[in-house]
């Protein structure tokens, strides 16, 4: 009996926007001049993203996307909606998207809501209380005695932290059945103005939700089991990535040193961590790497000595959906499980710190 993935589900907003369309909109929000507009077009093309989805999008004429939340910048000092406005939208949209993913995961697990003993909600793009957890208890029909935990503000690796919490519950009580839900509405934090780091974040992030039902199911073929977790704050990286609440959205800083920090420090830590499990980088069959962006995926490939083919699913999720922050690695795991991929598999994510988080499946 151990942490077993019983079922997974994902949910995305109804409407999407292409990167070309998004770049045109970004220029208006940035109050960009002609040269800056050309830069944005190039930046958005280089992200590896083809389209992204957002709860803020609607359908306009000829199915062209409309944005019903952000207005064109009035001047170079315009900072867009205040945090209060962004959080009001979060309170409406995050529960809806979470519920879709959770219902799909319950159906995939053939689990009844009354069987859930614990719920873990992961989010870093919005907060409210009572929160998404209580909404899910009400709408899914979970028992009022379900034990709740929220993993908040940990960034793109948050789902791995959430899985660690779920594993703790299942390891402590083999009868536990945990519903894990990760939901992020990153488009609520689009930043106005002209700042290179914020432009990169604007070009990558998107909205989505994913859910997983886990429990201590008996051993049987085809069931993915989480056996070990690991975490490492990379040396000399405190200023490489941050995520802070400001008056006009949550603001990310992302240094161009992040890929080099990964190339330098990731493999030595992973080798030691895997060696303790009688594994090595070369004996890992699959890597579920959070696609923070093309430079991060390439850095992981370089330091692990693997090719693009080994991270094909990560690249594909980035292309189709963009960086949805914490749910993204669950999208990757769901795809791997659906293909009946055989372990061992290591899920990897990176977040503010700079921190690397890992979860081993066998």
C-alpha cells in the first residue's frame, strides 16, 4: 500500500488566443512604440507557445478573441486594474475551473465524492476564504469532515508540493483518499508598462486547472505510484526568481541567469537524490519537467544530457497551453499515464528561490 494515482482530470478556459494576437494586445497594454511592438512580436514568437487560454477571453466577430477585463493603456504610466479587481475575478473563475478538473478526476478514478477524506488545493494566483476547497466540498458533495489543506504562493512547482502533502496523508493512513486540485489564473496578473522581465512573463503564462485523486490502492499493473520527493534551494539564486503581491497584480521577476543556474546545479543534486533510491539520471525512463519556458527546458536537457525527444510532452504542453504555473506538470503526468508510460519517472518543477522540486514515480 502506497501513494497511487487513481485518476486525473484537467480543465481549461473556453476561449484561447494565438501568440500573434496576444502580442498585438500586449503592445496596446504596454503603450508601446513601433520598435517596442516589433520586439514584442519577436519575443512572443520565441516562446514556443502557439496559443494560450484565459478566463478573461470571450468570442468576438469571426471567432476572434476579445478581452473583457483589460483596457488599452491610456499612457506610459498606466498600471491596469488594481489587485482588488483582479481578485474579484479570481473568486468567480477559480472555483468553476477547479470544479471541472475535480469532477473529471473523480470520474477517472471511479471514486464517489463521499470517499474523499482529504482535499489539497494548490494556487498562487489568487486567494479567498472560504476558498476553492470549501466550494468543492459544497458543489461536489464532499463530506463536511473532509480535512483541508491549501498550498499557497509556491509558484510553478506548487503541484509537486501538493503531491508531497497528499503522499504524507496516504502514508500515514492507508485508508485515506485525497483529492488534489491545482488552479491558476495567471492572466489575471498581466502587467502593463515596459519591463523586460515582466514582458517575458506576460508572453508565457496562461490559465488552467488540474486534479488528481490518490490513495493507498493495492499493487496492480499500470498504477503509477509516488515513492519519494525531493527539494533543493539552488545556491546563489535568491534573486533569480520572485513572485510578489503589488498594487496592480502579482508581479514576477525572472532573471536571465535562471537557465545557467539550472545547468550548473540541478544535475549534482539530482544525482545524489537518485543515488539514495538506487537510481541514476541515466536509469530514469521519463522526465515530466514543468515547461517554465524554452530556455528552462533546454537547460534541463543540457544538464541531464537528454534530447528534446525525452521532453517531447513538456514541449507539447507548452506549445498548446503555455505555462499555466502549478497545474502544468499535472497536465504532463496525465498525458504520460494515458500513454501507459513505464517508470521510473521524475516530475520536476522550478519556482521562486530558485527552488527545484522533484517527485519520483515508479
